[in-house]
């Protein structure tokens, strides 16, 4: 009984000696079931191991080194690098006039948008999974954001400086002439004086609804594929037992799809952080390509990754509390 | 008696049934109607919002240039023409760039999905040393934007070598630029565009499948590979299909990797990204002195390029959607 408990408490732990012996034929560990399975697992993830070491680790190391050095481009090819420690990081936080402020702003915007994206995409996925006329068409339309917000497409029409200027002017005209319906509605509601803070958040969400829908294309499909995998017999059984639709949503649909909530949450955060129109990214590019401060730019992007990582780990910590996997 | 007959047959039955159920039937029918109306309203609104810019683009794409400057023409062209499409075809090197895009995207996305499925399964079902570290690498793959490592990768492929083996045989390193080989290698090793995400999705999905399915297969004498292919793959088909779709779409519209690795080939996304400068040259009488094409006209031609880019992807989605639907039947084995 005791030994069983001991094994069960640390089932995933691999000691150093055991890890090595697993891959050496002829040892006592090599022949165990556990070692056999471990070797199979390593074989399965072999592509990743090779790829990461060859195509990722080395460039990444260089970038990290760059963030801690004073980098000067040379006239010919290549660059010189002098190690300066954390000076670049200090620069990003205390010298650069925009970095801090924009970082905080973007984080705030991200928090609101990420939650809105997750909720909206989940609701839409649930709706698209129901049976109604024209479902295939609706699904096809909700797939469009995936296409329209990817790669070359989103930027291509706003690349044009002149076009942007024209658009700005026409927006101004529209605002000045008071045709803006949502703005007047906002005014009306905020005058009524009920919880203006709540309304403010709501208004920013509604104003950004197009962006939110455009950003939730992938999340909808991820949720939808999870919903499709739920066997209809589960609902049938629940129905026979007298479950209402509301109950079976929270007792069946939500728990089964919740692992995907984690994926989507992470994806949403990252997508937001890496967007081209993100102002922190803009600042990094400015520092890199207009001021040629490569080291400082590298430090800024590492700080940025750090923040993203922090958010991801916090949100995944929260979500994993509520996620349940199938357990037999 | 007479009034009762005046009410149509089914209606009378409905009311009678309603009375028999103490008003429950009426209540449920009304709830259902209200729900489906609200659903239709919501869906219509959102769909319209997504579609409207595309419709505008389509409308303008058929206009002759003078319609663009006519403020009385909004969506429906007064002088419809297909000439714009012909111009865009010429500007983007149409059939050739599309075919190139098609086979490269297909190759790359198939390679990516295959390798990511294997890796995802490995993470979901096996326990091995340093598992957490490798999984952290997957998360790193998702988080780190490819821009950070682009330069280093570029240099890497310009003087390509595997641990000095090629140099030892041929006497010098080889350059892999302008060919698809480097990118195919990266795809095969899960280093393509957003591959971390696919691994993550597949891993999550495989973790969610009950272990008893595989155990049953093992007990019946199935090997690991056999179980994986026969039991797990069919069950994960919806997720695999969506990964494939993403991979294909992102590759199709991708500019970054295409520019870096496939610069020698005529690919639609790169053609589209430089369409304005080519347009300026196309409309000038002297190719060496490009003129500036008016903004409205530029936007019109760009929109056509975007539309052409989207159409094959939508068609692909409609086909792939059937796989989604079919896979419900297969996953019915789940309990």
C-alpha cells in the first residue's frame, strides 16, 4: 500500500540516472515498460526536438545575447557586439519616452478584448453548432475572418498613406455632422448616469466589435471542432433524465470544451500581442529600423515576451483550475 | 360545435394538445420561436458585418474607372466591366502564381500537420524525461514571433550545413535560397508558421480522448503505431482538419516566410503585396517612368486582388466542412 502511494504521488518524475539509462540498451532500466514508453514518446516528438534545436535555439540565443549588448551594424556584413549587461533593459524602462506608457495601455486593451473575444467566440460556436436553416452558409461566413485577418491581407489596403489620410478626413466629417448613431446612443446612456464606468467598458467593446469578430475566427473554429466531438447520446441521456438545455450546457458542453478554452485563451493573448497594429510592436520597430538601436529593440521585445508569458501563465493557471479532462 | 370546426384541423389539435399539457406546449413553442428569432437576428447582424466590406469590394470591382468618381454610384456599377479582373490577372502573373501558391501551400501544410499530429500525440500520451522542458519549447514556438529569428535563419540557409557533413563531402556549404527545401525541412520539424499552436491544439484534443479506447486496442494486440493510426487519428479528425485548414490558409496568405524562403518563385501573396508599384508601371506608357495611379483606382485593383485570394480558400473551407460533419459519426464511439 505504501509503495503504491509513493509511486502514485510522483508518476511523472524522472530522475537523472533513470533518464540516461532509459536510452542505453542493456541496462536494467532499458527493458522496463516505463522506459519503453518513454522511448516511444521521444520518438513521437522527435521532429520537434530536431527542429527546435536546429532552427530555433541558436537564433534565439543570439537575440538574447543581443539584448544584453551594445550592437553596432558594420558597413560590410555582420555586426559588432559589446556585452553591457542589463543597460538595454534599463534604457527601455527609464529612458525611452513611449515604451512604458504604451505597454501599460496595450495590456489594458488586451485584457478587455481577450475576454470579449473568448466569450463572443464561444457563444457563436455554440450557436453555429445548433441545427438551423443556412447553417453551412453561416459557418462559411464566420470562417472568413480567419482568411481576412491573416498574412498579407489585413495590411494591404491601409498601406496606402494617402488613402489613410482620406479616411481620417471622412471619419472626422462623419463625426462632426453627427450622423454617428452609436456615439449619440453613448451620450444618451451616459447622461442617464447609471454606472458610467461599466458603460465605458461596454462602449469600447461595442466600438471594437468588428475587430473582435475579426480576431475570433480561429477561436470559433477551435470551439466548434470541440463541440462537434461531443457525442449526441450524452445530451439524449441528459434529456431523458430531465435536464433542461441550460443545465446540460453547463454540465456537458462546458466541461468537455473547457480544455479548448485554454488553447483559445493563450492564442487570443498571443494574437493580440503580436498584431501588426499593436503600438508596442510599432515602437519596437521604430527603435530598430529608424534609430538603429538593435540592442535596445531586442531588450524591448524580450520585455514584451516576458509580459506576454506572464499573462499566459496567469490565465492558464486560472483556467486549468476549472478544466476537467476525461478520467476513467 | 360550429366554431370549433371553423378552426383549421392542425390548429385545433394544437390548442387541444396545449390544453391537455396545461399550457406547457404553447410555452415551449413560444420559447423556441423567440430563441430562434434572437439567434437569427444575432447571426444576421454579425454575418452582415463580416460580409459587407467584401460586398462593397465586389461591387466596386465591376465598376469602370469613371464610376469610382461618380458620387451617385455607391454599390451597383453603372458601367459594369470585367476589364479590371483582366488587369489584375496580368499584374499578379495570375495562373502561374496561383498554381505555385497552391502546390507550395499544400505541401507545406500537409507536412506541418503530419509532424504536429505526431508531436501532439507524443505529448498527450507518453511520459518521458524532460517532457516539461520540451513542452515549454512548444509554448515558446507559439509566443516567439518569427521576425526575431528571421535574420539568423536567413544566414543559416545561405550557408547550409548539417554539422559540417556537407562541407566534408562537397568541400563547401550549399546555399538553399530560392528553393522550397529549407521551408519544407522546417515544416517537417514543426518550425513552420504557428506550428506551436497546432501541436497545442492536437495535444489538448488527444488528452481529452479517454485512455480506455487505446487500452482496449493494446489488449487486443495492436501496436503503438497501429493504435495511433486506426484508433486515435479517426477520432481526432475534426481537430486535424481544422489544423490543416489553418495551416493552408495562413500559408496561402503568408508574406513573411514566403519572402524569406521562396523569393525566387512567383507566389500570389508576394505578387499581391507589390501590386501597387507594378500597377504604376503598368499604366504608364513608358515602363521606366512609372506614374502614380489615382488612389481610388489603386484601392479598386487591390480589392480585386484580395477577392481573388479569398475565393479558393472559401471553396476549400466548404469542402473541409463536410469532414467536420462526417466526423461526428465516428466520434460517437466516445462515451
